């Protein structure tokens, strides 16, 4: 049981860091057009796009939707782990 929880935690952490790297890539010109940038975009954009639809940028420039998306991802991780513990405890 502990192995499954550890795997789930690692998967959530990997996705968390993928989002952070993708957001940081937006600060550097043309980095999102690289192979890694496009790959991360295909994996991360489907998750980030609903947050961008509902959370407008501040002053037209500062996009805080990835911060909210990361918080929701952490709550989802805790929820999944709680469910796993409930059913396999």
C-alpha cells in the first residue's frame, strides 16, 4: 500500500514540476517552440487552459492562473491519497 501512495505522490510531483518549468519557459523567448517546450505544452496546457478561461490576467499582463492550478493540483493529490488510504486501510 505504501508503494502505491509513494508512486502517486511522485506522479503528482512530476506534474507539479512540469507546470513550473512550462511557466518559467514563457519568460525566455522562443523556448516554448523547442521540442521540450512543445512536449510540455501538450502535457500541461489541457490542465492549465480551464484555469486561464476563468481567471483573467492581472493588469492584462500577470497570469496567476498557474498558481491557482498548482494549488488545486496539491489539493487533488491530498484527496487521492486520502481516498487510497480510506479504501486500503
